[in-house]
């Protein structure tokens, strides 16, 4: 038998015939699948995953960068396919990103824990992140969420975002991060312009069909449909605008004079697009981020005090202007009424606060958690009920119990303090990272923000590893100094 196989391998004609036959078979089968419109999404997703997987074997950083470019357009790609392939909430295109990220993360864990390769510049923060991934994996099998499918789907919303930190530490340096930020800034401007188009002229027919088919009621504000640009949901669009505005503001604060002018105009476009999107929480966090970035962009205490006074006066002026805006448009009215009267009858802030504390209490009362997917839309699809507090760290207590919740809360605190420290003494990149951390507030693990969570955790990865390298240099410097003193 081995002799026959060997002869076939050596015979070029036989090899070519077998290869062509196999190729024709697959071409026929794929062509047959293409005749079925319901298979188009699966074929497209499979093709993209195969291409990205092939690239990831040699250039993992390029693969993740390609995902960062692709994910903002995920929503519009899915909607464009509706006239041809119909609509499905269980769209395989959604798992393109998670598939690649989980494969690369599994490779990392194999290399570090099976092959025992050294984890470069390990830190307490990174150890906490790895512990949280382990807790997440265990919670996939929690029976309280009602279905194993719910737990598996929940990994897309909770585990995949954190995996970007694992990958980010391994493959991205400052040059890569700057390239990513520039790309996000550019895509953000495109998204804002398209959002303006939707605001002024409405949605295209295929977008209106998606609103009807998906039952996306949250897209309606009174009688008006929110702009959603190219994204999968309105919240993701708003948060992407916020992150892009933070990046642009970083360019304005630390860039050259010509760059400052372009950045300032672009931030104005992004911020106004964010306002008409009518997501009030993200407007507040973005404004806070821009203010703190401005204060920390100067070095002396006197300058910071002066900038703080100017920023406070500017915020008062912004509040006064906002109060005088024409609120005949429902979206503008929704933003103005909520921001100028945060505890009024038109504000949802009290309800969000109540949900946050209710989620924390319920999570503590059930210390083992309700399961990884219990607070995500996966629970609604597979079990019919969702337990959610709408804030990711209280959701973490609900989903993974006290252990997972405490680990995640510790990660938030340590990361925030580290971001503040590095922004004060570090580069413009660290200033932008602080802005992103503040802007995203309690949304670091909001899995539905497909294009935003990678930016958060890759930024945290860079923050963590540069801090570790800096601490190591300080330690080595201290040891060298001690040796010299002993001599």
C-alpha cells in the first residue's frame, strides 16, 4: 500500500489529475451552494476566515489590523446582503472576528503553557486578565444560564474582547498602535459623514428593511430613526465616534501646527455627529475625556490650573449654547433634554443607576454567577430571558459571580490608575489611551461594540507592556546605582 502511495506522489501527471479533480469538485460544490441565497453569508464568512487565517500564520499583526479595518463595516455589509440573502440574527459573518482572535489566542496559550515559552514582561495586570479568561471559560458551562449554547455565545461578548489584550501584547508596538489610531480616526470621519447623510436624508431601502426585519426598536427616538452609519448598532456607532474624537484631540494637543487645524475641524465633525446620534452617556464620557486630556497635556501645575479654569468656563459655555439649541428635531431634543436635566422626567440616568446597583446586589447574592452568556443577547436567543444591568462591571458580577466580578473590577481600577500615570509622564500615545479608557467608561466588555472593544484592549495591552518595560528599566537603574555606591 505504501509503495502505491509513494508512486502516486512521485507521478506528476497523477498528482495534477488528482489536484484538478479535487479543485473542480470543490468549485462545483461551492457553485451549487451559491445558487442557494441562504448560503451566501456562510460562504462569504468562510472565505474571509480562511484568508485571514492563512495571513495570520505569517503576519498575525497584519491580520488583526485587517480585522480592525473590517469590523466598522460589518453592519453595512450584513445589511447590503438582505435583498440577496435575506436576514438572519444568527449571521456567520459576525463570528469572523471572534474566530480569528480565538485561534490566535489559543496559539498563544499553547506556546506559553504547553511548550513553556517565557511570557515577556509579565505583570500583575496581565495575570489578572489571564485569570479572568479562565473564570470565563468555566462559566461557559454554568447550568443556570439554561443552555450550553448560551455560554459558548457569551464567550464572544466577554472572552473575545479580553483576548485582544493577549494578542496586543504579543504583536503590537507603538508604531502599529499609531497606525491603528490613524486608521480609526480616518474611518471615524467617514462614519460621521455617512451618519450625517442618514440624519438629513434618511436610510437607504436596504437599511430600512433591516430595521423592520431585525425589530430594532431602540433605533427609534420618538418618531425619528437614529443615524447608525455603517455599524451593527447605534451604540457602537456612537462609541466609535467618541474614540475617534479622542484620537483626533490627541493629534490636536500634541501634533504639528498644520495637523492641529485638520484635527480640530475633524473633531468638531465627529463631536457634532455624536450629538445628533443622541447617545447621551457617550457624549458625557467623551467630553470628560477631552477635558482631562487637555489638562494633562501641559506639564506645569500652574498651566494645568489655568487650563482647568478655561475648560470649566468652556463647559459652562457649551451648556449655555446647548440650552438654546433648536429642539424641534427629536434627536436633538433627546440629547438636550437629557444632558441639561440629567435627573428629569426625560432622562434615563436614574434608571441606569438603579440597574447598576440592582445588578451588583443580585450578582453578590449569587456568588457563583448565572453563566457567561446570561447577560448577553445570546440568552435571549437560546433561553428566552436576559439578566442585564446594562453596565459591564455589574454584568460581570451577574455572569461570573463574585470571583469574576472582583477580578474585573480590580482590572478596571489598576488600568485606570496606570493610564493616568502614563498620560502624565508618557507620550501622546499614552494620552490618547487615557482618553479611550475614560470615554469607554463601563463599556470595555460590551461585546456588541464589535469594532470598539479591540481598540480598548489593544490599547490596554500597549499600556501594560510599556509600563512593565519602564519599571524594569527603573529597577535595573536602581540596582546599577546601588552597585556603584557599594563600590
